[in-house]
C-alpha cells in the first residue's frame, strides 16, 4: 500500500478503494498469556483444547477453544475459585461468510476478580452444534435462542430451543448468516402472501405455553420443500 | 345446576349417614356439592397493551389470580439492525443506534462509537470524552425519568408521570439544541462528535440541573413513603444477588439485589474513576429497591454532570487525523487535500484493523455492550452486535413473576425498565 500521497490527486484517479487508505493501526497482538491469569490457566490445563489466543483492541483477551469441549471449559471457568466468571454477559455468533466457520462468542466477566474474558468457538458449517450452557448461566437461555434464531446454531440440551425474534414458522432461514440476502430469501410478493395466509388464531392457543414449536407447525415445516422457499436467492 | 325445591321438615331432617356424620337434608336428592373449578386460565397480555411498555406479549397461565407461568413473546419490533449494520460504513451505523433505545439515545450513540474507536485504536480528545460523559449522564436521567413516570402510572400514580415528562421535555430541548433532533439524535461520529456543544448549551443544562432535583424531591415525597406505592412494590418480584448475577441482570436491577456491579466503577471508561459518585445499592432486590436505586442514581448523575461541566476543557472535539474526521466544509470546498479526504471518508469510510472489540458502558438499563468484528481494512463491520441490557433483564420476568398476582406482573415488568426497541432490535 502506497504511503500517504503527496498531492492527493492520484488518489482521486485511483478511485475510492484502498489506494491511500489509512494503514490500520494494529492494536492486536498475540500477547503474553501470563498477563491474564485465566488465559495462562487455560493453556496450562486445557492446552490441547485451546486453538489460539490473542489480545484484540489493546487489552481484550480472546481465546479460541475447541467447541466439543466448550461446556467443560466454560463450566470450569465459572466454578474454579481462581477465576469465577460468574457473569455471562453475552452469547452471540459471528459469520464471516465464504465458507468460514460460524463462531459462537462468549463474553464473560468475573465480578469477584474484575476480569473479562472472551471465548470463541469456531463451528464448521456442516456441524453447527454446541452444548448449551444455560444451566450454568441462566442469562444464556435467551441469548442462545437468539444465536439459534439468527445463525442456525443448535444448542444441545437447551430446555427451550426455539426461535425468539423471528416467528416460530419463519421459513426463510437464519437472517444473520452471510448467505442470507438483506431482503430475505422470498420475494416481497411471496412474503406478503404468506403473511396474509397466516392463521392468526394459532398464536393465541394454549399450546403456546408448551415448550417448542407446536406439533402441527413442526409437521408443516418438515413437509415444506425448502427449494421452493428460495426462488430468488441472491448474493449477500 | 338446576334448581330443585326440597320439601323440608324439621323432624328427621338430621339423618345420620352410615359413617355417623349428619347428612344434609339435600343429600337424598343426590345434588352434588358445587365443585370449585380448578381449571387454569390463560390470559394474553399485549402485544398492544399500554402496561407492557411497548409491543411485548405475555401469555400467562393463571390459577385464580395467581400466576403459574409466564411466557414472554418478543420480536414484534424486530428490524434486524445488526444485519443492516453489515451493509453500512462505521459512521452510517450511528443512526441505527439511537433507534434502539429511543429513551436514552445518546448513550447508544456514544457506546457504539466508543467500541469502534477502541477497535481502531483511536484516542479521542479530552474535550470529547467529557462531552460524552455529559451526554451519557444526561440521558441516564432521561431514561430513568421515563421509567419513573410510566411505572408510577402503572400503579395508579398519575402526578409523577406529569412531573417527569415535564423534566424530560427540557432534556428533549437540550437534545434538539445539540443535534437538531429530539429522539433520533445521532450525535456521535467515529473520532468525535457530529458537532461541538452549541453556544449557551451548557447554560441550558445548568438551568435544567437547577430545577430537576426539586422536581425529583417532589416525586420522592409523593412515592417513596406512599403506603399504596409501598404495598404494590415491596416484596414483589424479589431476586437474590447471586441469582441476579446468574440471570445476567445488570444495571439498577442488579444493584437493587445488593450487588455493587457498575460498569463505570468496575471497568471504568472515560475517567469515570476520577468522578466522585456513589453507586446506590439495594438490599431486597424487589421492585421497591429498584425504584430507590434509580431515584438515587438520578441524583448521582446530577452530581456527575456538575463535575463534568466544571472540568470541561477547551480544545478540539474531533481527533486531528484527517483520515478519521471530516474536514470543515470550508476546507473541503477550498483546499484540495481536504476535499480528497472528504471524498475518501464519504465514499470509502474508515478502514479498521482485523480483530474484534467488546466495549461495555453503563447504560440507563444496564450493561450496554457493543461488539464489533472487522477484518483487515474493512470499512464496514463483519459483525456488529449489541449486548442488549433490556433483553437479558426481561428474560428473568418469568422467574420474577411466578407466584405473584397479575397486577404484580405489571409492576414487575415496569420495574425492570425495558425498552422494546432494543430488545427486538
């Protein structure tokens, strides 16, 4: 990348791309694990499950771990008296697109030690499953439901595994995935047609109280051929 | 039950049953005792109901008037801000943030750009820091006042509603003087503010700060010792500190349970450690303690505002780096270099380094986190995530309301101080 242009005129000719874009200040580093007791302990105890670690944005520690052992590791971080991450601030997902794994991100904070830690679990696209942690932290209940709703990650053992922001019978997939077009998979006409065809009465039935999607909706969803549900699949 | 006339005679009316118990004179006619219907009732509250403070829908299973189960349904206001953000440059996202919590928009504006600046390693100017502290504390009062008014009206107190909305109107005017908008403020930019404080704005703020504590005292007199208010709030929706942490409660809802967790104290940003204020702590974790915490927090915010105004330094509000801040309009029109920077910033945006950043601030509702993920040179986020305090707080409502009456559910919902724009995003 060129140094800052003397005249600046060249930049105009080169167009609005990265020609004279500011060199991003690299505020990330691999860091020294001994700076963060929990990272050091994780490396020590779960060395084979820690994929990598990094310091982002100056002072924020991020540890990538093996998703198949996430529950064990997160549970240990919660219960071990040296760490006590009693607050699960956030559970969310990140999809980079282009076939890269979807990552589940846990933001943890220890109110006793005043320490924050971010754990990321990369999930390959053909195995979007991870163990639930909502029996360890109740705050994860809705947050995991949201990750399921918007990213399509299944949380094994979640007691109330259904969509939360989108309707239960939403047929267009998981909106925050990069392959989901901004306007949705269905055409506006089809979306309108489906909205008008909805049985509004169904939303006021007693089975709303039961966990999970009602049986008849499940059957309806299962029988619905997916290909016809995406007639105008576009890019991102 | 059909009515039957019974021929009644005194003699022989006390017929003994085989077990020696006197039988009612009706017994020979085999009329069953009236059964108490134990069938549970299903009540739907919302999504269009004023007491849900937005488009929240609560389906309640009732045993008599006691709540057995509450199932909240959300998503009616879902606009997928996070998805929209992936199609916008860093600065364009600012307008989305105030539409989430329209009750305290400036906190959201500030929190978002703070996370982006942290990701990019941008250090804002001293003046900008203090201005943002002022705006965030002002909007904490702004958010709490709406909570105060609407909560009071939910339990039948109309006057505090009028008082608090009169005060809110003054903050609206301050918003308008600063940004031109009353709710959709969009006041911040990466590396600074949309504009510096206008002349005389601080006088307006002082004016507000002069009158506001008096109004607060009046509301205090109306509610704090009010027997009806106490009866409706004390012991209702209580949660222990440990459980509150586990449930992810933050902000006044958590502090009411006796946990002194405040992002401003525990993970200080913008020199909050140098401001002199206390974090009010509750004891019982019920609706009344949440009320007390918020009332006291508003007073503390007034104190912080006075301190911030006293220390507000002169100097530039935006960082000097022309690759981050827009040049002045005059420069962009007359100076070639500035014009190019202007063009580049508008057409391309600010490139970010690879990485992610989670930045938490103490919002009016609780811990407001902004999580941004970028790849090398990205002018748009790969992922922009809001850690929504109301969303997590609301997820406890089933736990808080079960076993209480329906009318308590309304109070509990109000005491959590939710805003659906941010829950549904």
